[in-house]
C-alpha cells in the first residue's frame, strides 16, 4: 500500500523528516490493531526460550550441559544472524512485512516439527532454530514501527503493545507452569501452542499495511559500513556494549546468588521464581507506559542515561541485599529498568537513522546485542571461579557507569554540532 501525506519538516539528527514517507491514519490504526493482537501471541511465546524449553530439556529429555548451552544460545544466535537474514530478505525482494511474516511462519513450522518428532536432538535443533528465526526478525519489526507509527507516538504505541505482551506472558507462564507440574509427558501440547502462537503472529504481520519503500539489495556487510561513517551511531553502540555487557553478566548470577548455599540465602524454588520472574515482570508491566511516554518526549540520550542508572541501582541493591523485602524491592527496580530498556532497545534507531536505513541500523545493533548476549554470561561464570560475587557486582556497575558517562559526552557533542 502506497503512503501518502508528508510529515512536518523537522530535523532529526541530520535527516529531514520531510524526506520520510508518513503513514496515513488508517495505516497506523490498522497496524496498531494487528500488533495488539500479535502482542498476545508474542506474550504466549515469550516464556518458551527463557523457561519452558530448558525445563523440558532438563527434566524430560535429561539434557546434558552441552545440550542446555546449545538451546540457551539459540535466541542470542538469532540476534547475531540478523544482518544475514536482512541480506537474504533484500535479495528476495520481499517487503518488510512479508519478510517478517515468513520468518515467523518458518519458526512456527520448526516448532510444529518438534511436536511431530519426539526425540531429544530433534527437540533441541527444531525449537532452537525456531527461536533463532524469531530473534532474527528484530530489525524488520523496528522497520515496521518506523514506517507505520507516527514519530511522535512510537514510544507510546510500542509501550502499550509491550504491556499487553508482558501481561499475557505472566498469565500464560503461570498457567503453563501449573499445567505441566507433574505432567511433563504432555509437553508436546505446550510446544504445539507455541507453534500456533508463532503462526498466528505470522498471519497478523502479513496483514499489516505496507508503508515505506521496498528494501533494496545491498552487499552482505553493508549495514556495518554505517559504523564507520556515522560517529553518533558508533559511539552509541560502544556505550551500549558497556551497559549491555555489565547488565547481561549479572542476570544469570541472580539465580546463582539466590540458590547457591555459599551466599547464605539458599531460597526455595517458589521464592526464586517470585524474585527472578514474577516481581520484575509485574514492575515491567506497569512501568512500560511511563517509559514509552518519556521516549516520545525526552532527549534520547538523557532517557538512556536514566535507564542506565536505574539498571546500575538494581544491580547494586540486589547483590547487596539479604532480606526478602529488600530483594523484592531490588527485583522491582530491575523490572522497572527492563521496561525502559525494552522501549529504548527497540526504537532508538528510529530517532536518527537515514530514510530506508532503519533495518540496517537495527541489524547492526541487534548483532552486537547477540554478541554480548553470548559472551557476557560465559564471562560472568568464568570470572566467578576467580573473583567473589561482590567484585563482579562492582565491575558490572563500573561498566554501566562508564556507559552513562560516555552517553553524556555524546549528547553534549551532538548538541554542540546542532544535531539534536
């Protein structure tokens, strides 16, 4: 569907908005409706890579540590493959919506095959591949939001959809956990539900109005060339690497801190689930609209600095706590921070990517997210053999603080250059 109208001429970084196609009111309303329906399907699927796939692998298939590491790495590998998937999609000449729908449909098929073939290696390969395909579509989703949402409302609309996804994830995860308790022999029903959720998501994305120019073929590594020529992008990615690495190091160590007797807590499984999943997700649910509003109204770098400091506080408070109440407050701060991270991670490139380059910018950002997602947990557990947990806490906090300081100087430099 061709776009009409034009946006009010205004400078975002170095790109005049008048050069970008604007979505019509009908296109925006249709996209919002379809994406809110898809948020329910996405919320159902969200618990798959993070929780239930590993649970089934461990308790039903008696998976080895190698099996678990392969399956756990699938999603992050999908982020790494985002530039490759974008390259293939450009070569095929599909629209952004069609491409994302095809990825979701293939992921759905992969999960369905895991239902049909009840063997451990097939389960690992097929569900892992489905998770990889789902993650590889991140740049395409951002491009859809860039094309079909008005610039002044992207944060608001995204955060509302995200709140629906989080609420669905909380409800479905609770019900699925209850249903599977003592009944793991029926795990294929859960995998079939995940397949259906991905399939419904594919159908809904396919129906999204096609706003924006088709993706043009480019060389495989062309998206990385923007790092060289765009100083703001390059410096922001470096700052994000510091922040992301420090944060992702400590996420798996939260379970270690709560469950390992050596740290003196040794909490029950129910309490650990409450502190690691339930409380953060509830806080994330209620904080998402606030961060979406701030994304639309605030200078991006000021917003990102606030999110960084919130993550820093969550790390220091969590790993310095010993009482359930203080741990619960720290878990809520982490959920609050994660809500801001959701919005900023998904939408930040729309603030300054040149026309038609949002998928490329997002592919680069996604690639580095996958890279640190794979390396940070390995680094954390390796260092834990040599350093006390409190030292890792301070190391993580230092990385986050460095990222915040760097963002301050990026903001000031951009302001001096009249880019902001």
